[in-house]
C-alpha cells in the first residue's frame, strides 16, 4: 500500500506513486547539495516593546533571542562570548523621545526624583537617536552605552550600576578591537586608542565596584559576593594594581563560601599575576 493511496478521492490519483524525497535524491545523484540558510546576526534579533519610566513613551529596541545563541567562552573578567552575535551590543535601552537610557537590568527602576533629574538635564537637550541598520554596529552600541552611562551619573545611580555600565562599555571596545579587520587604515593606531578607552572604563568599573562593595548589599548586578570579589581582583590586575589584585584573590581562595569553579578561576588569575609581577 502506497503512502499516498486514496488520493483519488481528491481527484489526485495520478500522484499516488510519488516519491517524497525524489527531488533530493535526484540532486544527490547529480552531485548537488541542499541549499542551507546561513544564520546571520539579524536572524537572531527581534524588536521588543518597552515603556519609558521617565516619559511613558512606548518604543521598540532590538534584543537577542534567548536560547538561540550559544555561549562559546568567557574572558577572565567575565565578558561572555557568543556564537554569531555579540549580545552585549544590545544591552543598553534608549528611549528615542526623552533620551533616558540604561542597561536592560536597570531600565525599569526609577524614582520620581531621578526622573525629574533626567527630564531637566537630558530630555531638554536630547536631539534624538541616529538611525541604525537591521543590526547594531559596535559604534552604535558604544554610543547607546555612553548615553546609559551619562544617565547613571545624572540620576545619581548606585555605584554598582555605574560600575557595571562602565564594564559593559569596556567589553564593547574590546569586541570592536577584536573584530576590526587588520587591513583597516591606521589599524595599529585604532587598536591602541580602543585599548586606552577600554582601560579607562575598566578603571572606572574597578573604582565603582570598590565603593559598592563596602556600601551596597548582595546580590549586586546579579552577582553574589564571591563573584564580585573575584571580578574586583581581575579588574585590579588588568589595570595594573597588582598588590590590590593579590589581596582580593586571597579573599576568594581562603573563603569557605566560594565554590570550586570560582576558586579555579582565581587560581588562573593568580598565576597570570605572578608572571606579570616577575616581568614588572
């Protein structure tokens, strides 16, 4: 009995002997290959709706589809690296009407006094966002994070929010440097400038987390105390504060609360630190 037996009831009896994969079999015999759709960054994005807590404007912002991107690895300062897309580019939300901007985890939280500061110091002079393509370039993302950072200062945000915004922005400069084609004119000059920008932002992130550690409660920016302790140690190492880095690493390694995963990461940092001290 054919899979298509009974098609004559629809007047399609001539199709009863069709082979489902006849076309594919034919292509294989001819040496042809099925056409594959290559997944692009744009395929991994969607427009999500948000309501601005400052001006109540509803707007859309590009977001990465969760579950569609694969985490490949993470840098020693916890910067995640995903397959096909740098999701960090899409983390800053910007209201196109009033200019309020923040990282997605902080966007909804707004006190009336903070909204007033933003309206008086940002919204009055905000000239709008530059149009983007179907994806954000690193320059688009850096500009949006820069706006988020200035908002943290204007609204007198917690030190941890300022620090985390600086950290995310530093990661964007690193990502931009890694993706810059080597044939780019003035390649070495641009790489050096981006490294300088990254280090300045990492320094600010370090300073901010140091203040937050002594004044704020945990979890902080979604991180527990041991993760923040480790992060401060690594930021200190990256900006050349080797003695400070050693002290913070020791806190992780001697803590009963730190799990083995974070202790292993701390051991890796200690090894790097020892080599840097020898070379200094």
